[in-house]
C-alpha cells in the first residue's frame, strides 16, 4: 500500500524551515547538464510536489522504502509523480501522471509503525519517459523540463496582481499563516511565484497536477489568478457566514444571560411558580380532553415550545391563545339527533304557519336518517325569499326539531377571505375565521349552522369570501376544512348548513351549485291574517306586558294593518305595527288611563295615524283612457290603474 502523505500539521509548504538542509541542492542546479536523468521513483497519492517545495512524506510501501534507501546509498535524486487514482494500491504505468518532479531528500527517519518519514524538496519539473525497473524498487528515465528565464513585461504586472490577490486570501483565511504573504512578495520569478501560491492554496490534487503540467510561467500565473479569485469568493462567503454565526452566538448568549436574570427575579417574586402552574393546568386540560391523535400531537408540541420559553417571552401569549383554541374546539363532541318524524312535524307546525315545502324537505331528511343512520350526507339548503318570510326563524325551528345546537353568522358585507378561513398566526392579533369561532360557541361538531345573507358577500383585494365558502359547503371537501390559524383539518361534514338569501342573482354560480334552493314566496293576505292570530299578536302582547289585559285585535283591524299600514311580502313590518299598537296601549296602562280592549279598524287611525298605503280597487265601469294592469311588487301581486291623457304636441 502507498502511504505517502504530508504531515497533518503541515498547513502550507515549508520553503524555509529546512532550507539549510537543501541549500546546496536548491541553488546548485546545472542547467547545462544532461537533460535525461534516471533515478529511483516513488508514486505519490493525493500529493503534488512542486519545484522548490519542501514537504515531509510518510513512506510505507516496500518498493518505495527500497527506492529511498537506494537513492541515499548511491547519492541519487528521486523522481516523484502523482497517481491518477489514489485508491489504487499497486499502480502501473497508466496509473501515474507523465509529469513529475525531481526531488532531493535530506533525511529519512524510521517511525514506530515501521513507516519512514522523509523530508523531501522539489528541484525541477520532469517528463517521465519510461520505467526501466520495477523490482526491488521502481526506476524511471525522465527528461528535465527547463524553466524559462525570459518573460514579457506584462508578466510583472500580472505578478503584482496575483500577489495582491494572495494578500487578501491570507488576510481572510484562517489556514494560511501571515508569513506566507511575506515570502511571496520576495519572489521575483513568475514560475516560482505561481508554484508557491499553487502549493499553498487548498487546491485538489488534480488542479495542482494541471498547474504542474503548465510550462509557461505567464499561463501558470493566470491559472493561479483564477484559482485565487475562486478562493477569495469562498473565503468572503465563509467570512460572512462566520460573522453571522458570531452575531447569532452573541445574541443567544445575551438572551440567555437576560433570561437567567429574569428567571432569578421571577423566582424571587414567585412568578416562575405561577407560570409553572399554568403549564401544568394546560397539560392536564390537554390530557383530559378527547382530542384526535393529530391534534393531540400538535398541542403537545406547542406546549413543549411554551415550556421552553421564559414567562415574559413575546410568543407566550400567542401560544397560550392557540392552545386555548385547540383545547376548546369540539373535535369529537356531538349531540344526539332527534329522529322522531311526528315530533319534528309538530314542532315545525307549532313555530310556523305554511311553508309546507320546507317542512316536507326537513321531515324527509329526518325520515331517511332514522332508516339509513349516518350513511346519508347532511343536506345544504339555501332559503331564498323576500325579507320577513321566516327564513331565519325556520332554521331555528329545524334545529329545535332535530335537537341540534343552532348557530348563526351574518355574511352581509364580508369582503375579507380571512373572515372565513382565519388569519395565519404570523399576524399580530390573529384569530380563527368565523366558521371555527361559531363551532367553538356551539360546543358540538354537528350543529345547525345558518349562514345569513349569503347573497350580500363582497369581494376586493383581500380575497373572495365566496370562494372560501366553496370548501365549507362542499360535502366532498368540508371533512378536512383548513383554517389558516389552526393549521389543522377540522371536520364540518356533520354540520347541517342552511344559507339564506333575498335573491339568487348575486350568488356565484359555483357556490349556488353546491346548495339545494328552496324558495320562500310572499304570504297571501289570508296567510298573514292566520300568522297574526297564531303567533304575532300573542307574542307582542306577552312582550309588552298585556297578556292578562283581555285586549283583542279585531279581524278588520288586522286586515287594515296588512293592507294600509304595511306593504311587504313577509310579516316583519306587520309585527312592528302590532308592537306599535301594543306600546301605545302599554303607555296608557302605565299612566293609569283608560285603554281600549278591542282594537278595531277605526281605532287604528287614533293609535297609528293616517294609513300609509292606499288600496287599489277595480273600477265598476270602464272609462276612456283608463286601463287596469297586473304587477309584481315587493308586497306580492297587485293591480295597478293606468290613466292616459291626450295633449297637443
């Protein structure tokens, strides 16, 4: 095996330390001697020995040791050359580079491991012609490659530039000693300067071999200049990295020192114990809750981060809030659905008059659920109709009929997508979106969730909330709803979503496609009258403290309220007018004055003033220039009288 390697503590070639041992050989070179030499040969592994370079070598192979002994005994020089592949243990002719170095040896010391330490100094480049002997050691014939003595004036400029680059490299490098630059500025031979810098830099063996094979000093200097440029880029990058690392270390040390001071002060004040108690309470709460494995792992990770922080760290509050949200969300909690069809029908009829199509759809769902259990997907309904037709109140009744929690959010005027999906925790004051907030309020994963005014969602540079709702209202996706704040998937597949809108025209088509539309048409006069008798009058009487006063609204009074004091498809304003009448009566009761117990149509004028709307009626006889038309209005279907006047043009 070939073990020729430089000493580990040799940071750069020693040109001066052992100069006294070689001074007769370095300077006493006869250029007129025979250019063909034959000497013992040693192949080197991962080492390129330049002329004038002094380097200690470890030699361990038998043939290499024999070559050194022969050179010492016969007072011969050595020829050395690098192997092409350092892994080859027994190199052949093809494994050795053709250009090597004539070497003088000063001393050889036997080491305890039977290897030999040889102090060698390169003299001249040689071109190996042939190997004349292989045993017991290798001998080689080679031709001396003369070093040019004359060069162009531009070489001096190039030398100064290379020395300047080398100075920068020495300043930046932690491996190159300062006296390397001092030695370089005293070299006046371009070839020697190129060899010295090439041997000093930390170059691969292949790059050094290429430099050894360049015979022209100017070209050799240019190659060294390129290597120096690359080395400077690496050194500058290392210097920047080291500076950043040093700054980070200093900052970390400063933070550690300050944290220790804070910890000691908190220990004196007792704050550290409070923080520790809070951590224990959080740990107990996390362990006590029934959390999915993924959520539990996330909570444990965040709690570990919190425990590693000092109590006054800026992120403590952020992590506490995050853990509070994770722990208190209904990941697995749910209420038991009430699947009694008859009971549900009774509740719906008790709360609402009419609306048979909506009631039928809900009862059908309950019936299927009672048979098919959980295999049926929860419907996503969209109630569309004029204001006051009972869309929101019907949602509450459905929740009561099914035994589910009822939660509602209004989407009117929402422009920011983060209102639906939440803000990322990198933002100050970040919170989950309104969907997750409402789910936390409900305390169950299967509430009835009403999204009011879905037709009034806005859109601007902050995103499109309607697009964010696509995932919420899609049964194929909402089982893994992603809120930006939580950074965890939340299952919304058990939620029964009901949206409300006044019109379908402003709802995006992809969103509308995900919902089952149920229209709420306006009420007829007879239906409004029945709603008054069953719900509105009694409710307003109770709210105004008149339930036990034996006050009764006559039918003609209710019809007058419907026809002349309100003009709507629903009954919201009708209920307001009934409340208006009740307030005026309640005032008279409070003032100990007499009050009417029967509210007739005539009495309404005294209580509410003159009627606000006039009632169109058909003419008994046809008239010229007058025609009757039928129109759709906000109050439902109506007739309109058109009159025509003829004027001269």
